[in-house]
């Protein structure tokens, strides 16, 4: 399969970011910077590296800063032109040159499944990536989405990224149970959204990277609200498990949960010491 067939990546960026209040009262959590670059830009760069140049953003109220970030600021460009500060814009300029950005607004926060369904109009009838900006994944050689695209070319089904987590944390995640196909690749038998530790069949947690086949949209439409009264993507993927198969992948790289204060600080320290200072 030609890798260019997966050209689109969906970014659900409509959440409120309540764990970062009051900072996120007027600032999108996806725009919080890890050193000098907002979280959402790290995600977009990862998608572009994987060949997904068409970035579809599912936004919400109070998220205009994200749209402005992926646009030209003529006043700023003029202000820094010809100065040493101009170099700081090279990264976002490269993103704007390579990426295509489309947006749709999610009017209600009804779960990740609902956010993805909201983005159907931007995706169409083709396989696509999904990237949650809260999960910052770093691999200098090959991004997590790039790794997953290679698996999609082999299996032609939905792919979810997973990571082992402590058993006391499984209630925070969707959890995968399945059978090893080979090292780091698992054929999924079942997914459970936020189980209690005593009810979890494993400690393999789904993190914010997916490649989904387009039939997921019709499945989500038929999926009833689940945990927390929200339309859960995990529940829709469970139906794909029974009808066509889903593969889980233990990705190569470091992952930081930037949806939490501790993970955000850990990510900032790591990027500053290992990436920013070396650049």
C-alpha cells in the first residue's frame, strides 16, 4: 500500500483542560508550551512526519488561538524580519508550508467517540490517524504515527498504540486484552474503558495515537454512551474487534502524559535537557 493513502490526521482539541486551571480559563490547553513550542504543534509535526499533511482539527469554544497559531501573523513576521528572533519562527513556518489545516467545531463535549464523529466531514471515506495532544510522544528516529503507518500497511485494520502502566492506574485508561502476533504487536480480543484494577484483564493502556478505518464513523453512530455518560471510542473499537480485527502496538519511544501537571513538568524538563539545549 502507498503510504500516501493515509493523508489525514484528526486532532480532537475541544476539551476544557480543567486540570490546568486557571491557566486554561482563556488559553487552550493544547497551546500550553513545552519549553517554547505548544503541545499541539508537536503533534502536528509528528503527523506530518508520518505523511499525514492534512490536519483536521475538531475545536470548540475558546479555541481560536489554535487556528491563529497555524496561520500567518503578518505583524509579527514584519516585526522580527531581519532580526535574530526570526530564527525562532522557522519551525512553525515549516509546518505551515507542509500542512493543510481544516477545522470543525464540536458544540458539546460528549466524549472522544463523539469528537471523532464530529470530524467525519473533514475526513471522508478513508483511513486516518488520530492524535491526542495531551500525549507527547518522542522518538527522534521515527515518530509513533510513522511506526503505526507501517503496521497499517501490513494489517489493513485499525491500529491503537498501547503502553504498560501500573495496575493502580488502569482506571484512567482504555485497557487492551489480546494475543501476541509477534513482539510488541497484539491482536486485540477485548477493550475495556477505565476498568477497576480488579476487573482489568491486563495493564496495557491505550494512549493517544490511533489509525482508524473509515467504517468507525458508522459504528460510533450506533454506539450508546458508556463510561461517564460519554460516547467512548473504546466501545466502538470493540465492535471492530469482533467484525474485522484491531491491532494494538507497543510503540517505540518516550511518552509523557501532558494532561497532568506532573507529566507536563516532566515533559518540559526532558525536552529542555535533551532537545532544546542540543538545538
